[in-house]
C-alpha cells in the first residue's frame, strides 16, 4: 500500500470504525427462538463484538483477523483498501494519527443471501475527539462463512447529514457555570426510558431575565431537526431548533413569558471537551426591544462526589 493511500485512509476512514464500539446485540438477542437463523445472527453479532474488542485494545492485527484474507473496505470519499495486510497497515496508521476516535454502531437489519452469506446494515456515529463534531454514516457489511466462521468480506459506508438525539449524548449529566459569570446556569440532562428524548431541568439567571423550568429535546418528526420544547415553572413556553455548525450548535429560540412578553434569541453551544462547553446568547429581544448580547460563559460538568 502506498503512503498516499495510507494518508487518504487516515484522513477519511475513521468512519470505518463504526463496528468497533457500542455494538448493539439487539438483532441476536431480540430474535425469536423460532428464527432458524438465530444462531447465525448471534455469530454475526459476535464478529462485531470481536471487532470492538480489538479496536479498544488498539490491536490492528486482531482487528483485521475478522476480515477474509482478501476482504476490503471502501467509502464514498474514495478510500479503497483490500486485503488483510493493507487493512492492518491502514488501521495501524489510523490508530497512530487519531488515538481518541470512538464510535457507536446500530445494526438495523441482517439479511441472509444464502446459507453462508449475509448482509448487515446500520448506522455509525463517529467521535474523533472530545471537542470535535460527530460524523454520521450508513454502513453495509457483507459477511461470509468460511471454515465454519463468519468473517467480513466487504465493508462500506456513506456519510449522511441526518441528526440524531445521540449527537447530544455527551450532555447527559449535571452542568453549572463557575465563578463570577455574567449569567448563572444550572442544568441537568437525562435520558427518557427509550433514549428517544433528553429531559432537562434548568435555571438561568442574568441581570435582565431569570427563568427556570424543564425542557424536552428530541428529533421533530415533522422537520427531522433536533428541537427543544421549553416549559417554564411560572407558565412561560418556548421552542428552539438545533443547527449543527462544525464543532458547535446554534439554537434559534423563541417563546412567550408567563406575562405574555415575547422573547427571541440565538443560543450558541461550543463543545470544548467531555466536561466543558461554552454558552452564549446573541440576537436577543424582549417584545421586539433589543437586549445586549451576552459574552460566552463556561459551563462545566458537575463531577459526582467520591
């Protein structure tokens, strides 16, 4: 494999690691006992588990052992790698260049084309560093049975721009501003039972405004956008659309306070790491009267007491 090909792989192939962390075994575990291919589904899920274990151990050789000898990977960015030797070299380079890469895979369908051939399809969410934006992709894996074992013969992925509530999973927990900030914010983010929505309890105090209440964050099925519904303790209501821009989000928000006053603002959230983000409110107005923009403030995760 040429050095140019390795560089292209490193630049564009982190998405390949989708099967390597957080593999859901729902297809194997949720299949009815009457499913004649239940054992094979479990074995295929085991292949994905093996990939995950090898990745977490940064074991390029062990990782590619789950491919056939001439197995290959490709994506919509022009990366093409074939053969275990080439894959191992590419994975080793990827581990060296992007040591913080993590990924989560969700298998949505396993189809059997023959007694020894299957296709596994699903979605991948990639995180290349604590402060980087996530990358979403759809993947297709062709698996074959050789010598009684299921192996990956071909894996491909295609990036998509669909947002997911999982893009905000890093927010789960308690957060608070520190010190003499221009605005005081306390928030708690938690999953609902099915992880379709994030529930938020919040307080926000500044010179011109003090509000508290609850929020629900989820994908609005009417638009496909991440959306927040806000319910303040004194009766005010509001909504906001989330828009991703690189490593940060902008929330175009609007609502009405309990006394009938309208409020509009754009909130900007920039993720600095797993335990820190900055928050800023700009473009603000109460009943059409402009309010000054707020300076960015740091919001830190509240660590549990040991």
